[in-house]
């Protein structure tokens, strides 16, 4: 099955070039002044149990600025007579450690293959960092990631030694650079979009594989395994976020994660799963009938969510506010639920955020930025005003309706009891029409019914 699925996936794109990493850093340093020291720490690795670690995933800002994905690294950027200097501190070559834990690029490898001007062993980080700090005036670093770095920087800020008194050296202020980097990350380059397109293709075809592998009696975790197995088979690093695989009323729990129920005849399953490729996420949700045919009631809700999603995608255009897709999805869903007799309010009443009945069945936002983080960085309301969409931004569009008959807070319509539908795609804003990166994942009723339960 995986070989048949793999044929449908586009080829792996070229990695991000060293020139592009240099451009990214240049865009950042163009906002800085001599005397600034930028410090980008990597995340610490996390223990799974005893001496077993979780697979390592570094900070997205580290990936964005230099593409280094090994643990313990620190990137610094400081100004010298030669301009801005990028220095990477990395785990040094160490044969014994490499025998146990895997090969390391080391200092020489970093200098050869990555977009940096200097590289040092992380064993020398404290000494070299103190030198960099003493010749800086302002440190740009996000705290709370590496406590050892936090301490070094704090000590340096607090130091009142003779060098500072004589020469006025050492930092006097600190800034979190996250917002500046987020502004850059919000607008994706063509090379980034190619990584996202590949993650999206793999994720789309993984959903198709799961649809084909669906039948009554399947366990939710078996469909999860189909999807995540294909993520690995296709050469991605795995999931971008834990897969949500819920059939029947489990689909009405937004962040359902147990994935251990049996898929029953007559139920609809909701799967929200996306792969990560070279750090870039895809985020797809599809909902399909376990027996391959939607009932009339299921079809009514499915088609309404799909209509809302298509209308919302059409609002992913330059110049429109980021929340235009959300407002459009809410409007279509509310109108549809009024027509179906689920909501007995006027449209305006149904849409009211406090008292409207739409919130009973649709309680989340319609999307979020996506990129190196599945919920990617970038403020939605800079200066309090909704951000206007621009070419190169990528956002998800994911309306849904959830009729949890188990909920004590609502009177669930019997016709739709325990039905949860969400349809989610990742959409690139372009000068022309919205570009649905996850378009390879089928979503019309007809397509889904033609695929579900049928082998490749
Ligand atoms: N999979 C997480 C989300 O859809 O936001
Ligand atoms: Mn999402
Ligand atoms: Mn999702």
C-alpha cells in the first residue's frame, strides 16, 4: 500500500540554501545596531524515561536562521569591523559519544556545510560568550530556554567591574528578539513553500491511505499507524503534532488523543494529522464514514462544513484581514444550521459571540498561521488591529461542527447526535487565487465515498 501511495507524492525539494539562510540573518541584522548581540539558544533535550530521550527537535528560530538541528547548539550574531559575524557553538566531534549516539558534524562540519562565519565547540561556549557579552551593549535573547545562558547574560547585565567602569563595556539592556524573527517567519519564501508543499503532499496521501484502510472494526490506532507509518515511509521526520483520530463521539472532543476506540459501522471518523518535513509542518483534517457511505444526516453536516471551508478559503487573499476566513466560515455555518433547523435564531443572533447558538456547535477559530511551528509565530493583531493578509503567508482553514450528545451544557439535535466533522487545509496567500497546499487530499462527498474502504 505504501509504495502505491508513495507514487502520488511529489519529489523531495532541494533543502533551503546557505544563501537563503544568509539573507534571513541579513534581514534581521538590518534592524540591529553595532553593539547588539543576538543569541539564539536551542531547546534542551527532554527525558522520556530514565536515560531514554524523546527524539530531539530544536527551536524553530534556530532552524529558521541557520538550519542546525542538533542539540546543545547556540547561534550568536555580533558586529565586528568585518560586519555581522554568525557564530555557531556545536557539540564537538567525540568518537566515543558518536559510537553510542550517532555521528556529529562537529566544528569543522558546521563551518563547511552551514551558513556561519565561525564555529566553536559548545564546551568553549561560556568563555567565548563572556567575551561577546563584554563587548556588547544590548543582548537580544529569549530567556527561559537555556538556564545556563540566562545566568550568563544576567550576570553580565548585573556585573559592575572595572572594565565596565573604565570602558563602559558590557550589556546594559536586553530584548526578546522573537517578535522580530516572527515577522520574518510569517512571510514564507519560495523555498520554504516547497518544503511545506512536500509535507502537505505526504500528509494528503497519508490521509488517502487511511481512508482506503478504513472499515468497520478497525481500531483508531490502526488508522493512526497507517498515517504515521506513511509519514516515515515518505521520508519526513514524522508527525508535526500528535495525531487526533476519533470516530463517533470521540470526534466531538477537539483534542482527542487516546486513539484507542473501535471504529463502528455507521460512524464518521475525524482525523487531524500532519507531517513535519525539514521542520515545516502540514496540518490536515478530514472526516469520512467508516462504512464508506455518509448517511443523509451526516452528509447534510459534512456538506455544510465543506461549503463553509470553501467560502473561507476564498477569503485568503492579500489585503483582507486575517480573520476574514473565520467570519465567512461562521456566517456560512450559521446560515446552514438555521436552514437545517438546528439554530432557532436570526443570523445576527446566531453569530453573537456571547449569546449566539453557533458557538454551541462551532467553538474554535477557523485557522492559524503555519510554518516551522504548526501554530506558527506572528501576531494576529499588531497594534490592536487585525493583520492584513499578504502574499507568502500560509494559514490553515479548518471549520467544523461538533454535536457531542454527551455534553450536559447543550440539547444536542438527535439527528446529528455524536457527529463531529472538521475539514482542514493549509492555504498559501498569493497574488492570484488562494493556493491550497493540501489540495491532494480529497474532500468532496463523492471523492471520499469513492476512496474509503477501497484498496489502492
Ligand atoms: N492540529 C492542530 C490544529 O488543527 O490546530
Ligand atoms: Mn490547525
Ligand atoms: Mn489540525
